[in-house]
């Protein structure tokens, strides 16, 4: 089972969230039938989004990350997390071609593109969402999230994300990441120690492959500090789509467009971008939606 953990130093100067997301990314790769580099790009964004979502305090809050690279092949890459860290995602071009660095690592930056934007939308469920936008710096995802916090929220941050694939069948073996942030109480001594610790850390998937737990990863990043666990919880790939939600989406359309959606097949077909579930509505069901729409409009007048 995938898990997420948040820890803080006893002096309140540094906070870190770490997550193992191997099952989440495995599910996402199966749902979207992604190429190796698309799996890595989507998996990294899902992991980062899950960690950011779990930082939200409001019960019904959510965070959405959207990467739009102008000169890459993945197209838009999107991830949405609730405040528990449960996440879902979508990649526009799941079969984009895979290229590698000379060391054999997947070239995620080239696939995503290093020009474009990262959009971060936090919806607290109580009004207008907060939206922040920053230029992409590498397309490698972790660097772009780090840059977002530095540029948009002025929070010194270290983000590390990784997805390890089987070299033969390209299935997901391990995935995870961490987000470390300095809080206002951090002094120069704390900053120097954190920098030293981070410089010694191995890649996240290397640490996971050695059997390290997310608690041990947090402890390694905060070596020399007294560490307290704030919380730990299971996380999963969770899509909130339902037939009822699709019906509500129809109601913003005109009567004519609702009827035309049946087309030559005699039924409307809607596919969820996040889980690929198919919802079908015959002509009688579409008429019922139109009737309900008018009833709802009349009751609001």
C-alpha cells in the first residue's frame, strides 16, 4: 500500500513530506497505456501533486498541477490530489516517443519540454481557487515544482521525485518522492546542515530499492535534527467520476446539443480522462436529463 508521511524538526524550522507511490503510478500507467517516458512524467507529477495535496488543511480542498510544455511531446500533463493525498492524473499524449540520456536515464525533460508553464490551482472549496503560474525551468517536474515554491510562494524548497521502470517490459517497479521546505525559523546553521544532507542523498528510487521506508528517507534528509512525525496515511489512485457527475455536466449544454450528442450511434458516450471509464446515455436518458434541467432552472427562479 502506498503511504505518505509528514515530519517536522522539533524546533519547527524544517518540514518534509515523503511518499511512496509505486502502486499509484503502476495503476496510472495501466489506465493510460503510457510509453516509458510518459509513465515517468505522469508518475512524477502524480507524486508531487499527492504530496502537495496532503499539505492542505481543509477537508474538501484539492490541488491541481498542470504542466504545459511548448516544445515537448507529452502535451499537457495533469494531476489532481485531494487533501488526503489521493490522486488522479492524465497525459495528453500517452504514447509519446521515449528518449534516454547517455547514462541510460529517461529524458523526461525533453519529452515534457523545457519551455512552457506549470499551473498550480488550489481549491479550498470556499470560494475562488488560488492559481499560480510559473515558467518551466527543465520539464523534469521536480525542478519545476521547486521553482514554483521559490518564485510564487517564496518558500525555500527541495523537491525530489523518481519513477523506476523494469528495463525489459517497462512496468513500474518503484515510485516516490519528497518535498522539504525551510520555515521562517530556519537559521544559517540549519540551512547549511540541510544542504549538506540533501547533497548526500541518493535518488529516491535508489533509496526505495534499498528497502528504505519513507520515514528513513525523512530521517536521512534531516540527519542531525530531532524529528517529529506529524502524520502518516495511506494514499491511492482515486477517480471521483460518476454517472451523476456526467449528467450534471450535460445540464450546462443547450437542449439541442444534448440531443445531438447521441449522434448516429443513437447514444451519447462520455469517457473519463482520468480513469477511462465509459458512460453511455440513450436518447430516452438524454431527454430525461433535459427535463430535469428545466425543472431545476424553474425551481431556481
